[in-house]
């Protein structure tokens, strides 16, 4: 069985967000315990498992995502990585429809290698900052929003891009803070919104075994409506990450958000267990 490591939301190796990708034969998924053990062994923020579906249905491939600790409902960068593997290996051509916990997701590869994902737009609900959040982050929130059930994150706006990029949160304190189901997205407007990106972000999910996720596609289903409303534009580019960064182009289309990025395969090997 082949296993690949793909850097997503980047056009060069050793940047963006790495994901494991395992393409399975048709016939369903192996036992959950095995999927979780493989994800723990790979030890990246997400490992994606996909198998082809019979023709004529609502989707072409079934897709699941696992962190080293648990299965998740939605993941953007591992979906991008899976679409990249399908395209570069010839396993699929044209748009690919995935069925996943969060519904049917579409990935469409362009001739230049860019891949656009079609994801559900997250809802945003203003909430009070949970007790201890500012202390855990090491920065005072400007605004806090809860996101949809599929995403399950807390979206926290900070004062400026410099604060986001320099953040060094107390992860143990963050786990103890009463948050949403998954973790925290911190964000701020770019220092120069007329430049290459309009907003910056970082994502912390220590409760899932992911201290920091370098480039989180799914988080941009909340970041896109948040910043599109602020800037009055439906098409934006976000820069995510601390030491390791990547970019996500977002296009808000009402109930759907389009996420565009590139990917690079860095490891291609055999899974023996």
C-alpha cells in the first residue's frame, strides 16, 4: 500500500502544511483502530484515507481524516493533498467529489496545478471571550466568534498581524480554557491589505494533539466570511502560519467557500503494516 506525504497550500517543499495520504482499494475503509494507528505513526496534523466509490453516485471517493489522536469532521489541507495525489498519479481526472462527515466536497484541479476546494461556509456567532483565553494566548482579543458545528473552532481577532505572527501561547492553559470543540483560530488584518495577502492567521488545536496547524484550509471557511465582510470583497488571500507558512486564496460564494492552493509531494513510499 502506498503512502505519500504532501505539503499543501504551497508551491515548494518543506513549507505549507504536510499531510499523509493513503489511497485504498474499493470496498470500504479498514478498521478505525488501524486508521488511527497509521495516523499516529505518520504523526502529522492530518492523515487522509480515501477509497473509490461505484460510478453514478453523488461522490467519486469516500474520504476520512485522522489526527494522531482522533478523527475529525472537516480538513482542508489533507483534502487538497488527496486531490493532488489523485491528479498527479492519474487516479482521477477533472473535478473530484468526496463524501465525508461534513457532506460532499469538490476539488477541481486547474491546468497550472492549482486546486480549488468547494467547502461549506462557516457561520459566525459573536461570543464573549472565555475566561483565561487572553492569558493563554498571551494577547488581548479584539473580537471573538464561535463557528459552525462542522468546524467547531473559536475565531479570535487580535490587534494586528505582528501580534498574530509573534504569538507564543501557553498550550497547556489553552487546553484548560473552555473553548469550542476543536481549537482556536487567531487572526488579524494584514499590515498591508493591498499587498499579497489581506489577512493573517494561525491555528492551535492542542486538545486534538496538534499544538499548531501550519495552514488550515477548513479554518478559512470562517476566515473568508469574516474578512470578506470587513473588506467588502469576496476574493481574498490569507497567509497562515508562524515558523512555517502557506497561502490560501478564498472566494466567498454565499453558502459555499472556494479555497485555492497548490501542493507538492515530498515523500512517496510503501506502508508495510
